[in-house]
C-alpha cells in the first residue's frame, strides 16, 4: 500500500511462483494491464463500453470466442468494433511479440501505451529472475472487477482442469471509498478452495498433513491425567501427533495407531484396558511374568514408540513389549 513502484508487481509474481513451486503444482502466471484494455476499447471505437468489453472478454475461457462476441452484441457493441477486436483476442506469439503487436495497435491511445510500458517493465525485470513457472502476457485477461487500474494477474494450474487459483492486481483509488483517496495499492489473493481441489487431484498433500492422531491417551481421571501429561509432551516434542482425551467419558472407536490406557488402580486399568481392547477389536493379554511395571517400563515404552514412529514404515511397525498392544491395540500401562 502507498507505493506506485512496479517492483511491487515483480515481487508479487515471484511470491506466486515460489508458493506454487513449493506446493509442487505447475502453473502459468498470466499478466495483463487494465490500461491496455482501456486502450483497446478506445481504438475499436467503444471507449464508453469498457466495462461491458472487459466483463465479456473475462469469460473467454468459459464461453469461447463465439460466446464472447454474442455477449458483446447483446451489450450493444457494434459489429465493426467486434470485428476489430478479433485479431487482438486471438493474438499469439511470445510475450515480446505480443507486446510489439499490441503497441502498434494502440499507437493512438496514450493510456494503452502506458499499459504496454508497465507490462514490458514487469516482464523484462522478471527475465533476470529464476522463475520455475511460466509468465504469460494474456491480452484476454480482464479480471471483471472494475477497481483494477493497472497490472492484473491470474494463476492457472496446468495439470488440472479448473479456473484460476490466484488473482489480483493494481488498484490506485480503491481506498477512496473508505475515506482515504489517492492511496495506491497492489495485491492478490489465493483461491483456497480451488488450491485444495488441485492438491487433492494431484495427490500432493504431504503425508504428515493428512496424519491424524497417532497416539491417544485415555482419560481415566485427574491423577492419571497429571501423570500422562509429561508423556504426551514428550511424544509431541518428537513430532508424533499425540492426544490426551479431554473428557472422562465413554469413547467411540476412532483411528489412532496406538491407544494408551493408564490407571493408578491395577484392577481398574485391567478392566478399562479390556474395554478399550474390545472397542478396537484387540485381544487383551496380560503382562509377562517378571515384566517391570514401574516408571522404567513407561520410559522404555516411550523410547520404543518413538523409534517405531520415526521410521517410514509406521503402518507395519510392531512392538514386542509385554502388556502393550499396537497397530490399533490398547496399551495397558501400570506404574507404582
């Protein structure tokens, strides 16, 4: 906000490129300028119809050239103006070739040529930056919102059929409606819902972002909760998604890899462990003869669990410590 420098637009393009590169999504970053669109409306003789023209052109991807032309006719654009518009919206070539052609077309429009200069600065500056995605001058990019006054951007995913997933641009006077006239700004927004769909379609969500609770501690009371909290913290610090069930209530079966039962009352823990085993479809087995049941057993269990869950083959991990059930089995932990 508050800067007219086109370096801001250059920075925004780099941000878009960086974000989608990190996502692993191949995109095309499309660029145009509302001044160019204004110039086009002027040279085809329909300057007063700039809003209708941009709204129609903005639908090109959805309704095609014939649909755009039909909408222009319904908005009262003359056949002569529509005919003069066709070579522009069908213009092909490199960014430099498009700029050269549109500069010639707009040679009588001061506003249009100003837009060409702005786009050329952005694209030329970006040539010195190592981008991972293509930046394309798209003269049909209009962004139907009329508060844009300069550069406009859209990002399209290349490997998924979907609309734009990011968009924005320059707006010089938008703050005027909030009592702050003359404050220029430029920005863009990510289309979170569409990006979500793209990541799903390309199966690009990191495994850890889809991982729910791996270890669930059952809540048997205040004393048990106080004992379990440090254990929960230790697992979390190791990067293991761990939860202490907040309520002393009957549970429904969930999807944890490990369930830990802990009780100060030996009789209670056995009963509760059997209940959890039944809930998770596990067979309840007792401690082996001579198995340590003090704090050392707890620490040993945690260390083995940490080692197991730190491996890539978590799903196939098996723990041999007596009294602990894994792979959605109940862990019966007792201490003195």
